[in-house]
C-alpha cells in the first residue's frame, strides 16, 4: 500500500529543489564544456588584439606621407612580425590580421592603390589609424569577459579560447542512472509474448535526462522482485548523482520500487496531487559531505513518467548543473475547443499552442490538446510544445477560455 499523504504540486517542487544543490565545480576542457555552467569569474590577462593589427589586405604606411608614392620594402603576412621599420616614403604589403610594422600608423586597402615595379601609388591620403585595429579594441587587459554562472554556449567557448583558456572551472553534468521496473517489460529490440510490453520509459527518460544536460547511464530492466530491484538501485546509487526509476510506485502488491527505495534512501513524499503523476516517490541519500543523492521513483505509465520528469526532475537536474534558470516560461493561451478535466488535482494536458488560430488569425496564443490524455499514451507528448496547467477548482472550459500554458519547447527563464 502507498500510505504516503498526497502533497500539493508546489510542495513537491520545493522539497526536491531544497536538496538539489549545485555539484562541486571541476576543471573542464572547453571542448567538453558546451551547455555547462561556469563556476569562476574569467578575466582576460592580455588585450585582444594583443598588437595593432591590420583590418584589411593592403599596405602599411605612414599617414604623414599623404598621397605620395611609397616604395614597398617588405611583406608582412598574418603570422610572426617581421623585423622592419617603415620609414618615410616606404610601405610594406600587409594582410588582414597581420601586425602593423614599426613606423607605420595606417593601412591603405589594396583596392585604393596601384603597384608597379615595387612602387605603390595610393588613390587617396590615409589618416592615422585607418584600417588598424588598436590593441585591446575587442577585449581590454584585465577585463571580466565571463561572470560566474554564465552558461557556456558557442560564443562563451569562443571567448575562452580567444583569451587562451582551454580549461575552466564548471559545474559537471549530473550523472543520472535510469532503471525500468516490471516483469512485463522487454527491451525495444526484443520480441514480445502475450502479456509483455516494450520498455518505453527507459529510452524516453534517458533521452529526456540527456536533453536536460545530464550524463546518462542505463541500469536496464529489473523484474518485480526485491532482490533484483535492490541490486539495481544499489548499483545506480554507487555510480550516479541521481537515480530515476519508473513503475512500481503505486498501490499494487507487486509495486516494489517504493519499498526498495525506502530501504536505501529517506523518502520525502510518495504521492503528489497532480495528474498525471500522482504516484511519485522522491527520496534522498545523505552523503558524508552534506550533499544528497536524489532518487525519483516515477510512475510507470509512459506519459505520466515523462510529464513528471519535465515537471520535477528536469528542474532538479538543472539545479545540480548550477543553472539558476529552472523553469520553462508560461504564457496565457486560449482554448481552441472545450475541455473537461478532474478539477481535483492540478492537471497537465499536453498541447500544441500556436500564435494565431487558423480561423481567427489574431495575436493570441491558441491551444489544442494532442488527442487523448491518458497516462499511458506517450503519443500525447509527440508534437506537444506546451503543458496546459489546469488548476483545481475548474472541471470544464469553453472554447476561448484562457489557461496557463507552460512552453516546454522554450529554454528555462
Ligand atoms: P506500475 O506502476 O508498475 O503498475 O506501471 C503502471 C503501468 O505502466 C503498467 O501498465 C505498466 O505496464 C506500465 N509501465 C511500467 N513501466 C513501463 C515502462 N518502462 N515502459 C512502458 N510501460 C511501462
Ligand atoms: Mg509495475
């Protein structure tokens, strides 16, 4: 029996997040850092560009020489600086990104010149600094280029490389172990005999955890038997920061996941007032350093397990990874059709929201649920870009009524 009291959705959220502390920072190669959260303030120790650099292909000259002819005395390519000083009436050829030779203070672009027999004729007189990128134009020495907490995307990684940092301190990806439970389950690649079904939760939850930025480990399928379950749970806890199981947390006699989790961890709740996802266990294992490993016993029904992952597990994985933006953006949307729900527990209906209703063409968000919303129908999530969050108290909606839609295809804010 599941004797845990049913707690409100918000309380479940808050309970989980109270245990989801950012993982201790580790040194990470910039080549492995995409999506990670930076755990240090990064300053440039040298300016960029580090030397006056040509912004054009052309000639390095002294502006004071005006539009007079110049004798071309050397070639300065992008690369090591040559040892030459441009004297009065002299020039060097120069390419984009090459260091400006000593003596020169401007670049005349090649389109504005003609060269014959080693003598360059400018079409017009340059001004000092023309087409020269001064030292520190992009980044000053000592400038803070990234703050702690920055999310490392392509631009941030580019900045790190530009200032010569190939390793930084970042919060690591949480390691997440995923276990499916049930005597009826077989792997997707295996044939089924009557009574068996394919294990869809494990691949779906592994993908969801990976999408949330986790490093994922499969624990396979455990049958409904104490010992097999206990062995898998112990393995998960020895290898991961987070253990996710699905199935076996409801009221049945063979719903043993909860019982096994109770044997390994401290259970904080076992039922949440939401639909889908009422049977849902959250537990923690206290580590010597004060941190907790998180254990999520998700419901077995495939849509329910993915909805509770999105609701509760994903924000926790992001918190472990050091993110401070944990929640998907909500919008107000109008229903394109009538809708009935329980009105008892907060209900999350999978929906497609579009900015303009095909028939009305106005600027509101319009929502249409993705067919039948049963807990088992994982197809209800296919093509969904929002969860309609229907609060208790209302059990019927008319077309055009406004509801809250959580945009599950948008980054957290
Ligand atoms: P349970 O909570 O274990 O009774 O499971 C509830 C329902 O979800 C049952 O119909 C199970 O067959 C189904 N189910 C449990 N685990 C999975 C899974 N990994 N993949 C697909 N369906 C599952
Ligand atoms: Mg089961």
